[in-house]
C-alpha cells in the first residue's frame, strides 16, 4: 500500500480533502455533543455551589477540595481506561464512560455532607477517566497530524459551547426548579443535566465505529485514502511500541508540565466563573449564567481561529505561546477589575480566549511524536498528570480566598502558571512538532 502524501493543487489532494470533510461531518459533531454533556456534568458543581455551599455549610476551601477531588479519581484511572479502550474498542468504551458518569452525576442530588460530596466527586472522576484522552486517541485513528489541530479545536469547542449554553441553562434550572417536589434547585440541576449523558451513551453504541475499516458509511476507496494518509504520518512518530516507552521519554514529561500549567487556568475558569461574576455584584442564577457565558463566546471564536491558523501554517509553538500569554494578561487584569462587572468580563474574556485556546492546540505536540500503544499510554499519562492541576487550581483558589477574602492573589498565581507553560513550550523542537 502506497503512503505517498498528495502535494498541493493536485486531484489527489482534492480527493483527500473531500474524504476528510466527510469524516469530520460524521464524527466531529457527535463527539462535540458528547463533550458538551461531559463538561456540563463535570463543572455544574460550580453553579450548584451558589446554593449548595450555604445549604450544606461548605467553606470555600471545602468546595475547592471537593471540586478538585474529581481529578484524583481521573488521575488513577486514566491510563488503564485508555489501554482498555484499545482492547475493547472505542464505541463500547466511550458508551460505558458516558453512562457511568451520568449515573454518578445524578447521585449528587443526595449529597448531605462534605464526606459524601468528596466521595462522589472522586467517583465521578473515576467514571469519566479516559473520555478526553480516549477521544484524542480516537482522532489519531482517523486524522493525520497535519489535520489534527483543527479537528481537536473543533472538538474542544465543546468547552465554550457548554459555557455559552450550559451556564444560562444551569442558572435557569436552579431558579425555576428550586423547591419543586421539596428539592432545592441545585439538586434538580444534577439530575436534569445527568440524563443526556446516559441517553447519548446508548447512542454511542450505534453511531461510533472502532476504526476506519469498520465504517460502513465509507467506500473502500475512501478507506484507502485515509489509511494512506495515516500510514505516511506514522513514519514521523519517534516514540512507539509498548506503554512503558512513553513513560521513559523525557518529551512526555515535558508535555505533562506544559499541560499542567494550562489546566491550572482552564479549571479556574470553569469551576469559579460563576463566583467571579457574582463577586462583581451580579445577583440571580440566570443573570450570573448569562454573563458567565460571555467569556466562553470569546473563547469559541479564538480557539477555532488559532486552530485553523496552526494547521494552515504548520506552526505549533507560537500558536500556543501567544494564547497562553493572553490568558496570563487576562487573569492579571481580572485581579484589578473586581469592582466593575463590565471590566471584569472583558478581562475574563481575554483570559478565557487564551486559556481555552491552549488546550486543543497543545495536543498537536504529543500526537506529533507518539505512536502505537505508547500513544494510548502517553496521551492518557499526559492528560492525567496535567489534570492534577484540576485538583490544585480550585483548592488553591478556595484556600487563598478564605485566607485573604479576595480572588486577586489566586489570579496572579494563575497568570504565573501560564507564563511558565509558555516558556516550556518554547523548549520543544520545532522540527518535531511543526507538522
């Protein structure tokens, strides 16, 4: 089988582009829908906090610890989950993940103490472990490196989409359903937003295919086009083979550091955005939800523009450095503008546009040199170690907010983290990642 890559302005390239557009139309919108639901169930605890903390007497630090414990469960089960996905197939495993996290998420309606809150957050992380890196791995089954940044940016558009639509929805559910059937609004929030995860998990079994050869919606010629492109791309992988090969490679650990720095900012936004907005004087769940959606709209535009540009120019490093520094500037500005809702939203929009753009573009780096089983283990390891920042970030913000009564110092810490991440990106070799 030939692995020649079509050159510009040829019929072969036009044919390849048409085939990959077909794959995108079939796979990517559904994966975006899955991730929207995932992200809602992961971070709706940020909205629930507006009522739950006072109802149950949680301190800021206790909430931050519970929010972060999700990522401890995530950390321990991520690599095994990705390796199991390779064995049992993406369709079955992604469906299992979605159904199990939906059931655990609904159980939060029965939280009555800090202990049950902590246990369920840990279990939610364990249930969802493997979904995100599993999808990144799944994309490598269908798209070569030079097409992947745009696809992953489209997939990760789910984060701002979840913020744009999910924040007002969460606020509306809490306002409208409060005291219905004797339940508080935050209890209804967990149940209502858990139902789509279970339903879509079942649909996964019928919609997704484990790989190119299983796709009945592709012709044999189309499958060959995709396989040729993937085979040509695989010749560039420098780390492949066994799972241990990934853990022995210094580049993998550098990726862990970079991703940790970016995730610090990402989950500061997703868990604390409603609190940041409320601290400027905004009242009411729906109003907070609508205003919290504004920074995500900015992020949705930025992440797709940067993703398109990175693929078009085959340049990865500066397309990561620039948004990470944007995030640092945004957090620094937000620390100074807490007295003004308008200025705070402008600052948070800059922070969100930068931080959320980093995540999809980052994955162009490790997928450029990881292949085989090492890719399954390496991507999961990078995501699990990096996502420990999802534990550190909310707990750090809560503890410092309790100690100082202000969100300014945590925001400066987040800005510093993003600067460190940007510096680490520049240590990567451009001839390895710029493809």
